[in-house]
C-alpha cells in the first residue's frame, strides 16, 4: 500500500490542477469523455446527501467535459477520517472531516496535496483561519467547508434571564434553583473542557512535520494558570446541575443551558421555540479574578484521496472545489445553518443577521483556533473533568494536572512504545498510553468495549506499527479479519486486557 500511496502523491505533486474556477470547463475537452466512478462521503445529517446530489448534478451540467457515476454516502466526519486511515485504497474519493484529523490523514497518505492554482483559489476565497486549518507544513491539502466548528451557549429564557448569562456561577445557581441541568461536556470531551484552560491563558500547541508526524508540543495546562482553570471547572463539576452532554435535545430532558454548536440550532429551536436564547460563553471567578470561558474554533474540511489516474485526480479536485464554493456553502447555511468559510458567503445579509452565527462570532473573540493535535491528547485531557468532579482539595487538582503532563510527555519518550486506541468504543480509563518497559518487553493494560481497536507504535511514528498479524499468544481474543492493512488489534469482547510487545522477537502477546 505504501508504494501505491507514494505513486499517488507523486502524481498529485506534478499535476497542474484546473483553472481555479469552480464552475468552468477545461478548454479543448475531448468529445470522447471517460466516465469515472466517484464516491463522496458527506455529513450524515438528514438531507445533506440529497443536497449534495443536487450540487453534483449542477456541476456536471456546467462541466460537459466531465462524466461521472457518483455515489454519495452519509458518514460522520470523525468516522470518515478513521475509515480512510484504516484503508485508504477502499475509502471515498472525496470526503468531509473535522480539521483535527488533518495531520493523521496526511501521515496516512489519505489526502492529495492541492496544486498551485487550486491552493491560490482556496486562499483567495476563504477566511484565513480556514485556510490555516487546511494546511500542513505550508502545503494546502483540502478545501474549507465551514468555519462554524466551535461552541457557545443556548439557554431557556423561561428559566434563565438575560441579565445573568455572563456569569457561570449565576447560571449554575439558577439551574440548581429550578431543578434544571447545565449541560456541557466537561467530563466526556477535552474539546469542551479545554474552555476553562483557554480562559486562563493556557495553551496546547502541537508541531507536526511535513509527513504529519508530531515532533513537539508547548502545553501549559500543568501550571498555576491550569490550577485556576481546574478550580473554575469545579464550579460546574461539583454542582447538582452538572450534566456532561452537548446534545441540543437535553432541553427536552430538563436542561436550561446547553453548551454546543451551530449544528444543534434546529433541534433547540424545535424544543424551545421563542424561549430559545443564544449567547457567548460566560465567565467564572476564582480568587476575585474573572475569566471568560474560551473555546476551540475550527472548521470542517473536504479532502480528495490520491488517485493513480491523473485525469480522475484532476476531476475530483475540480468537484471538491465546486462543492465548497460560495453558492454551495450558502445552500448549506440556508438549509442547515452551517457557517460558511467562504468570505463572500460570510458577507451575505442572511449570514450576518443570523442570531446563532452571531453568538458564535462573539465567542470566537475568546476562541483558540484548533490546529493539529495529537490523537491521544483527546483521551488524556478529557479525564481532567473527572478530576475536577471528584477532587477534595487543591492537591487533588494538582495531582491530576501532574498526571496529565506525564501522559503528554510520554508521547514523545525516546525509544518508547505507546498503545494508540481511538476507534470503535475506546474506553480506556488510564490516561497514559505509554507502555511500561520491562527489559525487552513493553506492556500496557487497557479496558475496552467490544470491537475496540488499537495498535502499538513507536511514540510519534506510525510507520513502526506492530499488530494483529504478529500476535503469538491470545489470538483467540482478537478479530484478525477486522485488522485492516495497518495490523490493528481488534478486541472481540469487552474487558480488561494486557498487551505485551517484545522488541527482540517483535512478537505481541495478549492476555485477558
């Protein structure tokens, strides 16, 4: 597969991609047009497949030099990235994904770098943040689809008065007094609990090389500012109103506040009607100082898989550019409330007057653009919410931060091995993925759900993976048929397993 990917990437680097206009046909097209089968993965949101089909049909009508048999499938952005990495050759030709997946997609060879003309067009048409989100080591690998992948606050006006929306303490108390919930994924998602750390000025900035491999990180969560963030998180985590969820439907289950994003707007509006309020996130106070909750701001992107056929590669790039142009982005805004990345679409009166996007824009003043982040960070950092909930002292909070830092440092340990598991129900409660060294053996004990996958890699280097094909003991505990081309270890049943890798024999043993 690596030779296939290398060939694809070489082809794409030499292509001079189309004339940088999403709806134009190439000059001198042959009357004998080859027909290509193209698979597109889009959001599983109801109706998106149908809208995408209409847009593809319009593209084909406007580009008579192109002939395609298009299959459009709905799949979540996170699942699409995982499936592409697991088996690039069987993946979609064009697919959507969240920006935090970019580095590992590049490293897996699942994205074709854009040509000079397409890169210039993307840079010219889209906001700077979205262009940065599509870029690794100075090269643009995909097309911005939205600039709305951030979060803010919805609230029930029949419970929450507008004059308290700026105070986390007042909001939590109002929910407690009304026997309602304040829903925010402080315990189940690092994407959300990072809001407390960004509020106090903490950063977690990751550096990746041209191949998408992470080489270093500047992380200041384990600091005096991080301890303040933990104290702020305690305000919510220790409240009887706390509910770790970002689902807009929580308003129908007793919530008066839900921290989530634009994707929940239709659900919330259907439940609350005229009582729907929206605002940027509130502030919390620790030791007399107020800190405005931060957030991640981000994008959803559309990428093109490397192709062995140069003509098909060019056609796929043209189609992806078209599907992310001003017209298509405005259609998705009008039907689903998605926030455009296209600057012309952002300037439309309809977008500028939208209350939900206005709340997001206000929160973006306190947001940290989401760069490329090591995949293990999400599991390492989310445990901090549980620490805030269960702590009984500042020492407990600090111990949680120290453990967090140890797990981050372990990702860059020299000559070390880590067990990476972030697919299909991964539920490891141990925040450290670093394998324990015992002579020539490295081992880790993990608790997983049925169907969870993982693999052993040298820290920061996916090319050294050891997996199911080399298991010499406990092969009956795993499903080799589901291992895929990267030798993923797929656990058949839920349970606690010890995985051991011998660096001399290169053998893997699994016990339960």
